[in-house]
C-alpha cells in the first residue's frame, strides 16, 4: 500500500552556497520556507537571488516498508538539484509545480538528503522579468511517497496517476477514467469506482484495461458558486485479492462555452465571470503559505462575491485549486511565460505547461489554460515568440480537448497582431486611468475591439490602481489615495459589467503583493493595487464596491473610515451597499435617504466639529467619524519613503515645465517634445535596447499605444517606475533634468 510521509520538519538550511560537500553554519527551519520572506518585500530590488541548500537525514528504519521511495517536492523556486549522500540524482527547472525523484537505490540504512535550490537570474527558466518577487526556497510541502514496485505512475510530470474526463449528455454524463501504472503484472486488475459526494457508489468495475468509462444518469452538475457538486473517481491495483496501490480524484460534470456576444455560459446559462487575480505571497512570509493562509484567501474572495479567479502568474498550490473546486470558482490557470521572451526558454515553457495540465487536469474549477502574460513588451512580431505560442497552443489542445486556451495581452499590443489570433479567447491588461489615459477610455476600447473582431471573445485580464493609507477629498490619477482607487473602480465596474460580451473581468489584484523593485506610493517593495492589504488585515473601500455589485449577502459600508480629518465645510461621503436604499445619519440626525441603481450612494455632509456618521440600509448599519480641521492632516499626504526626490521638493516656476508635469502636456510644446526625445535617447544608451535600438527605449517599442500610456505619467513618476527595469536616477540627475524643463515655457492652455 502507498504511504505518504511528510518531510516538512527540521531541515538544515545553508544560505548562499552550491557545494553540498562543504556545508557549515546552517540553521534549522521547517517547511514551507522562503529565504526572501523579508528582503523580497522591502524595496530596493536587492533581494538575495542565488543558491541555497536544504539538508535532512533519512533513517530507513523509521520509514514505512516499501519497495520504491519517491521524494516529492511540491514547489522549489526556481530550479533545484537533488542529492543523496552527495550524489546528484535529479535536476528540475520551474519553481511552481510538483516533481518527484526516485531515491530508492540510494537509500541505505541512512541517507543524507540535500536539495540545492536556485533563484538566480538566467536565460532559460521562466520567469525572469516580471512585476513580482521571485521568492527562493522550498516553499511548499516536501513528502516521501512509499509504494510497492507495482504502483500508479509517479514519474510523469508530477501526475496524480489518474485522469478523469466527464462529458455531459442531456441529463446524464459519460465519465472516462484513465490511469497510468508502473510495473503492472499480467494478472493484476484495476478496480475503478465512481462515488457521489456523499460516498454512495455510482458504479464499480474491475478490468485489466487502463481506461474505463462510466455512465451517470440524472447527473448532478457542478454549477459554479450556486452548486459546486463534486464526484470522486478512484482506482486501485489488486493482485490476488490484495490491494497494491490506490489513487483518487474529485471531478465535476459541467458544460461551458465562451460566446463572443453572450460571454461565459455555464451549463447552458449565462454566468458572468466577474472576479479578481491572485498572487500567492504574504507579508513577512513570502510565498511559503500554510493551509490556513490559502483558506483565508479563498474566504475573502468569496466574500467579495467573485465568480472567477485568474491565478497569476504561475501554477498555484494544489490545495488552493481544491478550494476553488469546492467553492465553485471559475479558474484561469497559467504558466509564468511573462514579460520577456527568452529565445532559450522554449523547452521550459513546454515543460511547465505539461506539468500544469497533467497535475491539474481533474480540477472542475479550471476552464482555460493561459499561454502567456504581457510577453510582447519587446515585440509582438518576433517570429520565435510567435512560434513558441503556436507550439504551446497546439500542445494544450492535444493534451486537453475539453478546455480552451487564452492569454493576457499587454495594453499596447495591437489588436491586429498575429499573436492575438493564436489562442481560442483573449484578454487584455488595461490600466487607462492609472498608467496613462483616463477611466473613460476602457469601455470604448472594448467596444472597438468587439466591433472589429465580433467573433473573437474578448476579456480584461488586469485593471486596477494603487492605494495606500493616503487620503484626499479631491482624488486625482496617480495620487495613491484610497479615494482615487475607489473612484477608479466605481467607473470601471460601471463600464465593464454593463458589457456582457466581455467574457471575463479580473481585477489586478485581490491582495497587495511583493514586488521588490517597486518604489511607489510611499511603501517600497510592494504592488499596492490590491483590494486587500498584503497582511489581509484591511479591506480597502474598493473591496466593498465589488461586494455591492457581486455579493448576495446584504450589507452596507461607509467609505473613508481612515479619512477622519477634513478641511472642507461640506464634504462628500460615499456609501456602498447591495440594498436598494441607504439613509445617512450625522450625530443621529438624518441627512436623507438615497436610492441607487449602481449600488454607489453619495452624500454631501456638513463638516463641523466631530461628527459620527451612521449609514443604514435595511437592518444593516456601518459607522465612522469625520472631524473638521483647519489644515490638511500631513499624515494623509504621500511622502515617498526613501525617495530620491519628492514631488513637493521639485522647483516648478509658474508657466514653466517641471518634473511634476505629465509627459502628454510636455509633448504639446515643440521644445518639450525635443526635450523628451533627447531624454529618451539618453535613457536608451543606458539600457539594452534590443536589435532595433533606434526604435526602442529601454527594450520597448515606442508604439502609439505605449506613448498614450506614458502620456499619463509625470516625469518624476515615470523615472521612479524605471527602477523596475534596473534604471535608477540620482537626485542630481533629476534636478538637472528639472532645470532643463524649467527653461521651457508652457503653451497658453497649460499656464496657470
């Protein structure tokens, strides 16, 4: 019989070494573990990336008796080597999937096990460039699987050994159960069983064949959040009446279609996919999550009312996919083929895709496989990149005939590009209203795509803006306030959710996450676009905007609870609720009732002294306090932590340009445009510009799309964001840049 032994406890950890024969100065750690739990989240883009070694002594007499012993590693980022007694047995590239090593022949009475894990940069293993931290470590479970010589397959891309393919027909379903075995004897039989959720047996069959099909009459469908019903298929190898090995998998019976006009259709009914994206890390933990962390994440996503999750940008923990199955969430699963195409990385995209599909095929929650994310940043016409995508697309369709392919296109990728035609359905990452442009551009962009390509399903795979604990009554694009984030999402909800042809919407992101290269918003090392903070302790106001639209659980939320001190005599107060009417009270006195079809309720509130505000909707209420002050509370105003130069330190003469002006405004002036061109040429010399250096800046094509996006940035913000591409400006360089801008007169329209 199979026995699985956890090896998570008491490893010796040695940092910054690759030599397993000369180890000293280790520390004892338990798994899951990441060595970047702190330095991968504190900014500076200086977190340790290299090789570290984990060692553990195995004593065979303490292990279950077996004929074969497999080391199972469920996540080692991003490459790893396994050694037993100093001898290298295996190498694996890819930090987000399960892989196994047969260590039987090297396992004597005792064995010194060593796993060397490496997250250093290279040119062949994805990801290598992306807006998140590549945490190193053995950050998921490590097990020892003890099996007889005859067992269900363990070597093939981390397979569970069983593959279940249900096909719904009218009121029934045909369920094909296929198994993979090792050293199956001539007289061995496989006993297949399918059970209902309550354990009642639907059917059982004994055969020598490795494939068997069951018919289920009056099938109980997996129907999203409404009814995520799961069956279980199991198989056991039997020899002379004795069970040798057993595997099982839960599965769901459902049909789906992605229609270019009606959006996502589940079991014949329109089922709008409105949801979020998720990264797997936590504050102070990195990506070394425990089951309770995954469970908390899924509950927060359920609370907001999401029907879908884009699990970005890599394969997530099996436990989280299990939770998605159980909760009825529709999942987009993808590999980390992201941002920068690596000519030497094709083999790695193929192996990571095979692992993703083989290990996750049985999950009822997964509906689309993602090929890549924003991979055309450098070029959308690279023949090698296009061929890589065709290879992946064909591979997915060969391995899984039941699901569709998709990908997330960077905003400036042309909708006419050949690349966009490769997958079955497509989504775009758009940040109009944050990275350039304005919020009103989002809906019309999708209308234009839909009109031009009416048969191609289109979705939005990322949209969002950053918010920290900064506050204002006059929110503006790029201010990092909670109020602007709330306004942004109010506008995007109204534009996106009203267009049912958009097959899926995924907010970027559900949670703030580690991005050590970032130095934005006053707290370095994080991307703060989350609806919830990285520690999961605070739900930003925008969280409740989505809850008002998506959740059936009645509630009322008073926005701005962290924005207490206000200078204006009449202040705007926003309330979110999924109930039809809200009444607001100030110190117990009603300010009136309001109704709203869009779930957003706005009140003008007199601001004098200290006022307790109470929002009431039906039997639900929420309270907060505002206080009249004469001057703006400086704690609400963004001051960049560790910034080379803050916006308020920039000299900005009236009628002249400065670092605080937007690129689009500077480009309105002839001399401003000349300054911009010269500055971009100077930047180009400092970075690898690729083959067509004259046409690129910092490795990116200067297309019309990217110019529109850059136009929304101030020069100071743009230079700050360039740190994510390892381009850093000194204070002296920025002041010199500002001095040149101060010499350029603004057009009359832009003068104060």
